[in-house]
């Protein structure tokens, strides 16, 4: 049986995909730099050698793994085309599988070397998005009895309603970076495609701004220590979100602490720990909910990231690598 929170989500889902007024927001990863192609298409090919990123997020596990988002991506720099290529496949499952969104993305980023210390990248993205809605588990107002709850059959014509929606989607981004400074901008869903099942429901453009820097202590010592303050801002329709915090790295171990909040209140604190090796990195983070949901069993979110770095022929000093936080 669906629990209370799943029913609430399903009701909201119907509004999102049937109404002319409602709009949805994209899922967000706490370890946003560990999923670079999802954050900004300009990140495609920023690593000197090919890499594979795997990401998994379980939002509010207390209600039965109802909100799961995962992605896999591959990217590499190709000197012959002056930039990087990337492919990203992501899936978001909500309402215990009642609403599934999948998108397959191809990316190209052009690299412009300004000088030996600074480079910029312009990224472009073409996606194909597929949304599947299981009408059989949806609940409607005419099913509710004031005393007994959901007991009636709905009069909605759910049998003849479409169950899938697919459409192309386009995004772009910019990235600037030096040894100890990085900043970027991305605009996703530029064309605001129609994602409605019955009537028009535009997917709002998502704006992302991110920036940060590295401060190295005892740089030329075996005991060097790096701290990286960073900032992320995202806006989509009426929704606005700020992330700010700091990463600290000593040897192969990385830790992070940052806050996420809207304009009105702090939503959560995020704790992260990771391990970085030459051939791979692994990270785990946990969101500590501070909003009104903290009083329920839904609090928190688990997130895992894994990146595999593949070997390649080094491009030497002519290639500017980006040194932004890796989680």
C-alpha cells in the first residue's frame, strides 16, 4: 500500500503533468562536482584523460526508497576537435516507480586556452528525455471519502491517458579555470520543451552559477593541505537554491561540509567524506535535513559517487587541467 508521502507525491505529479500552470524542478546532487557533466556541459573533457562517473542518490530513504536518482557518464578530451566529448545517461525514479524520467545526453565542449595559466570552455548539450507515468497508482479527489479515505473508484479516464512523453532538450554552459580559481555558468532546458501528458506543461529553464578556489597550505611539503571554499546557485521557475561550503584535502582523504538553503530557510547541512587515488575516487555524503520534514521519518539523503580515471598519453604542459573540488 502506498504510504502518505507517496500519495502526496503522486497527487503533485498529476498537477505537474496535466496543468498549464505547474512546473517541475530537476533532481539535484549534493556532490555536484562528482557529477560534472550533469552540472555543466562545459565540463566535458576537462580531465586530461578519459573518465567514467557513476552517481547514486537516495532521497528521504525513510519512506521506502521512493526517490532514487542515478547517472553514468563518460567523457574525454580529443585534441583533434579542440575540445571534449561526453555522454550522460540519467534516471530519476519517484513515487515508488510511478514516475520515471530518463534522459540520454551528448555533449561537446570547445576549449580556448587564454594563456599558460587560464583556460575557458564552452559546452553544448543535446538530450532526449523520456517520461513514463503509471496512472494505475495515482489518486484523485473523487476517490476520497471524508471519513474512510481513498475508497471510491475514480471517474478519470486513466485507461486512455498517455503513459509516456518524450522530447528533445538542449543546454549550454561556460567554464573558466586556472590553477587555483574556477567559475562556471550553465543554462539547461533552453527551449523549455513541453513535458505535459494531457495539456501543455513547460520544463522551466534551469540556471546554474558555480565558483570557488583552492588554498594550498605548505604547498611544497609532503604534508600539504588544501582547502577549497565553493559556492553554487541554481534557479528554476520560482525555485532558488544556494549551496556554499568548504572541502578539505590531506593526502588521499577529502572531507566536506556545506549548507543548502532556499531564499526563506536552510534546508539541510551536507557532510561528505571521500578517497582519491590516481586511478579512481570514491565519495559518500549524507544530507541532514533541517526543514519541516526533520520531524518525520523522511529526513536525510544518502549519496554515493565513483569515478574511474583511465590511462592515456599525457598532453604535458600544453593542457590546462581544472583543479576544482572533485566532489
